């Protein structure tokens, strides 16, 4: 993270914590430490890659509040030590902020994580925080983002979130020996920016959301540096392979979220209209439903389906141009909180299929075991997923919570 930005945001936080430490109630530590084993059942495409990777991670969180709960301080660092891949050995400040709460508004300043979105297959509207892609290709893990966030609670008029984002975080990518990764290595050292201010560009965002009967509606807008870079193939020499150069465009993106709950049915829609990406406006959407059956023993079985469309077609930066997700969610409602989420994504143009299985189960009071299986099949040369044809993987994570 840019040191000037970090000091500008975190300096006042440290001063505020020291100022109120005498009257503050004792803070609390929580979090987890985990060990992860990532294994692949096929030989890699590159001799630099390996068949399995082991890593250790630590995710502590400190929470401190005072003034009868009207003020708070949150600190959530993240550290991973990984085998082989040097880029995956990294650390980050996921959160470090001061919060002030009143009856009709909330103000947070510092480094925070914000999540927007409701769908399973992809998160189109989620744009405030940068994706930490070295953690997982599912885009669920995010880097901490410097921000000032004012929340206006309007009651019958909904809630409005306003954001000032002073400083840009570049997307993380695996190194040459990392796996799974793109077919070509991403050159993180030479990114290209539309803005002459590069990482120092100040971005802005806003989101209004409200409940109308059985519906939840969210409307958002973002103006600034795109979190998802365009990856351009760049030659490096006659005898060396080309690399992928990240290009960060200045964009304006308007997003819409709609979710409705009708008995056992849950209907979802996310859509975005983006101006500025690769000099061509585009529209993308993902929507579908989830229906939940409840058995006599309390077990819940959810059937879900989502369709994704992106008018950029083959120029899209993701696999979701014309794709259908069919999956199931199993919640066993047992003491161990066992859950399973499984799905297959089918490219409706015949350009391959991918699958994903996520399962987790508590072990005793403080341990949790997680499993993830991910891969592709029926892919052909030229398909977006063809570069991942040998990267079908299993990920086992054992975490100790405290």
C-alpha cells in the first residue's frame, strides 16, 4: 500500500485511540489461524509450477469501543506464509478504522472492507474493495481499502452510503511458480493507468438500498479507477514468452441489485452499466433463483440457478459472457454446522464447463475443516477456460478460531 496514503489515513486513527484509551472499555481479540493444502490431480503446464502447495495464515481481529458504544476501533491484519509462490507470501491490513455512531448516521474512517452483491456465481456490483486474487480465484477475498464512509439512515426512505476512496490498490496475481494462474504471467511491476495520478487517484462511490415489502433494492454508482484491469498481451523479446500487462481504466459504473423473498423462493438480480472500460460502454447482468426444501429432520436443501450475460462477449475479463449456473446448497442443521455448496457453470456457447464444491464442518468448539474442489471439463483450444485445463484442484483448510 502507498505509504503516504497509509500514513494520512492511519495517523488520525492512532491519535484517536490514544486520546480515548483512558476511558475506553477493554478491547477484544478474535480471529483464526489456519493451515492450507492446495493439491492438483494433473501435471502443470509450466515446469516452474508444482503439484501441491502448503501455506499458513493468521487472521486476528481486535475490536475496541468506548463512549457507551458510540465510538469504536477495529484492527484486522492478515498474514500468509506460502510454499513456493513468493507473491502468495504476503500481508495486508484488511481493516483499521475508527467508527462513530449516532441515531441517524454512522461515520467510518480508515481502512475497511465493504461488500455489495447478492448472487452466487459472480459479484458484478461489488467494486469498492480490490480483489486479492492470490488468495483464491473465486474473487471472494478482498484487500483493505482506505476510505471515508458516511452512512445516512433514512428510515422509510432507505439507507444511503457515501464513500471517498483516497488511494488505489492494485489487483494481486500469482507468480510464475504459482497455481492456478493465467496461461501467461501477469507483469505487476509495469501496470498502465488511464489517470496520470495512478495509485493516488481519489475515487468516489455511493449506494442506496431499501426494503419495499418482500423486495430489497440497491442502487449504486462508482466513479474512479476500475478494480478489474484489462490484461493486454505484451511481447518481451524474441526468445522469451510474452506477459500480461494490467491496464487500469477510469470508469463510471452504475449497479442495480434486486432480491425478493417469497416463502421458499429467493429471486436475485445484479446488473451493471459500465462506461470507460477499454473505451467501450457495456452492460452485464446475472440473475436467477434459489428454492429451499426443508426436511423433517431440519435439513435444508436448496436448488439454485443463475444466468450470466455480458455484452462484451469474448472481450470480457471473466468467463461469464453467456453462462448458466446450476447448483445446490445443503444445510444439515447439525451441531457441527455442516454446509455444502456445489454447482456447475455451463457456457451456453459450448466453450467449456466448470464446477465448484465448497464444504465446511466445525470440529469441536474451536476448529473448522473446509474443503473446496474446483475445475473445468469439456474445454477446447481457444476457450476462456482452456488455460485452466490442468488446474483442477482440491483445497483443504483447517482453522483454529480464538
